[in-house]
C-alpha cells in the first residue's frame, strides 16, 4: 500500500486549528479508500517557535521538508510579531525556497452557500486564479534609507523576469486549456506600470500562439475587480502577478461566500520539490482559539493535495462530501451565517467519509 509523507505546518492562529482538522479528514479518507495511507510529520514552526528561537523556522527547515510528498500549511501571522517577519520567515521562505512558482486558487459557489452576488448562480462563478508566486511585487527587493528621518525613502521593487513570466503564463494557458471553457483572462496594469507589465503583456501574446484553442483577453486589474462583480460568468481562468492575484483572490473568495472556504496550492509544476497546500486565509486573530474557524478552505486544499498526488478518486470523493456539508446549512460556521463549530463540521465530514466505506464495499463482497 502506498504511504504518502505529508508535512503539516499549522503555523499560527486558526492555522493551529484547521490543519489538525484537515489531517483528521485525510486520515478518515485514507481509512475509507483503503488503497493508500498517510505518514504525517508536524512541525511547530511559527510565532511560538520565534519566541523560543528568534526565527520562524530553523535554518535547515527546508531540508526537513525536502523528501516530503506534499506540505499542508495553515497560516503565518502572530498578533505580537510584525507581519513581514512572520510571512517572510516561514511561508515565503518555503514558497521561494522550493520555487513553488504557480499559486493556484479555485473559486466556486458551493451548494447551499448564500453568496453575496444576488443574480449570480453557481454556474456563473467558477474561476481559477493563477498567481505568480516567485517574484513580482513580492520579490523582496528594496530597502529603507535614512530610516525614521524626514528624508527617508523606502522601496519595494517589483521584479519580473522573462523566464519567470514565460513559465507562469505557459502554466496558466495550459490550465485554461484543461478546463471546459478554455478561456483565459490575463490581468495586467500596463497602463501605469510601463516596464514589467508591458513585458508581461508581450509574453502573454507570445505564449498564446502555443495554445491556439484557448480564447484569451486582457483586463486591467482595477477593471477586473468590477468585472468579477458585474460579469462573473465572463471569467474562467485568470493569471495575474503576485500582488494583483493576492488581492483578486480574496475578493473572489468573499464573492463565493467566505474567505474561510477558499483553498490554494503553491505548486512546483516541475516537481523538483514538495508543493504546499493551504487555505488562503490567515491567522484570523479575531476568532482564534474559539473553535469558530471554517475548516472548508483547508479541506478543499486537501482535495488539491490529493489531486497533486494523483489520488483523483479520493480527491473527488472528498470534494463530494465537502459539497454535501455546505449544502446542509445546519453545518455552516459563523462566517457563513450559521452556528456550527469547526469540530462539528470536521466530525460530519469524517462520518460521511467513513459511511461511504460500507456503501462502496457492498457490491464487491
Ligand atoms: P485573515 O484571513 O486572518 O482574516 C480576515 C477575516 O476573515 C477575519 O475577520 C477572519 O475572522 C475571517 N476569516 C479568515 N479565515 C476564516 C475562517 N477559516 N473561518 C471563519 N472566518 C475566517 O486576514 P488578516 O486579518 O488580514 O490577517 C491576519 C494575520 O494572518 C496577519 O498576520 C497576516 O499577515 C496573516 N496572513 C497569513 C496568510 C498565510 O499564511 N498564507 C494569509 C493571509 C494573512
Ligand atoms: K494560509
Ligand atoms: Mn492573501
């Protein structure tokens, strides 16, 4: 029987709640499917580790992760440590260290969810946002001179390389091609950002020639926010820079019902390193420790993790159960207007997964 080595990094805040819930669900799924198992290793990196050791993760942390089949991540962000330290010290260290350059963010209105776009049906909103995850505005290049003085200057440079843009553009066209509508929107800002984004547009045109069956268009990022609200059905797959896609995908999640539902994969498409799956939300300081976190974003991230491992039947099964759960409003957490706790939702998912075991076992015996 195959056994997958999964690293679990809960991190901070509600990450410490939703990642164990995700592990529980994966465990229940493996028990029901019977043809693979998981070997989990948890790493207590994050804010607590920082308070003890002065760093968010050990210097040789990447080496500990290197042999893993995948990583399940929670959130980096602690109320008492500046956000740029927690983010750069853990999540970005892993994303950049393992060159997880494609950040894939699906958004759909799941059954039973009262999404805020009143005239929008579930068929109208089925998007995947591809976020460039290795450079751009989050390249980490810049600095501060004359810190604290009236003449202080601070910069965050956006670095786009031809190789970096070509690979994410090709990834996005290929993903769009694999989806039924074969439709890609290239998000840009080449009116104001007149160097990198102009190269971005040129490369989009160049790569589009490799995918003649993919219809594609361009949209400025600000106009794209309005289009997501006004004409959701005109979008399918989107590709955007690190910052643009970060912002658009939080909007996408909110339009689909809640930030707590949305999943993502930080993927190394060449599979040189382990890829990392996580809900898109952060530590949620306002609800941490109260059992109120919606675990659906983490469960959907587990679906992406399973697809990445090639366990497509198990991925489909888990997605089916997630949809059954969202369809039942008595299992909605507070962010969806309900009163269910994270533990109740997790237990309901696990029960349905193991119930399926008996049903699918019947015909063969
Ligand atoms: P956040 O995602 O933590 O929270 C935003 C709002 O959404 C809050 O009101 C929160 O209660 C709600 N929310 C988020 N996830 C939810 C869930 N699963 N269920 C129910 N409600 C949920 O964003 P923020 O407040 O901007 O950031 C808090 C901290 O998290 C910061 O330190 C930030 O840097 C960090 N952060 C980390 C990541 C990451 O690790 N990938 C992503 C975003 C933010
Ligand atoms: K996260
Ligand atoms: Mn974000």
